[in-house]
């Protein structure tokens, strides 16, 4: 199955599994985050990128989340969810971290390499429109043949 992606609009940007771990609240402010939280599109909600990779759907509500996901999966060796969870400095256990919830078959070195390449190609296609908030909610994208990995 070829990787596909599309955008939907959701009421809450925190529904993306990576969101809580990427957007850390700035101390002394009520809503500011670092990196900044996504901005809602009036009357639509928050743009959520949905990537279908094999039999799995991955969701990202901000470009920073996609970048973090790619960066973590690119590491050799893969960091533990305990290491990543400790960066949030909250009493949230590592079992709740997005990496611990990622299906095991996507964590193998071969699969991660393929997934990182696919997500990088998708990022190139969506980065401009996503940051400009000029997305169509039902647009389905497919990677060009040249961007796909050979099995």
C-alpha cells in the first residue's frame, strides 16, 4: 500500500498523540507554549495531518510535532520513552508517552528508516501550505513514485 496523507479539521489540537509531548507550556503564561501551539482556522478548527503508513494512521496537529516525530525515529539507537517523558518534567509516566504507544512493528530499524523517509517527503509537500493555513480539509495526497522506498 502506498503512503497517503490528508488533512482534517478538529476541535482540539491536543488530540494528536505527539502534541502533549512537543508543546510545553511557558512558565508564567496561561496559554503560551514552546514551540507555539497550532492556531485554529476560524469556523473550521485545527488542521490535523493524517498519514496512512501501511495499516497505521499517524496524526499531527502541528509541523513541530511532525519534526519531533521524525527526529526521534531517526535516532540510533531509539531513545526510551522514559528518557523522552522525563523532558516534560511532569509526573506522567513513560507508558503514556507517544513512543510507548507507537506500534512495535513501526519501531524496527528498517521500518523506522522507511517511515522517516516517507514522513520527510510528506513534510516537504505540506510545510508551506500548513504553515500558511491554506489547506483543503479533504485533499488526499500520495507520494510521487520517486519519493517512495523500494522494498
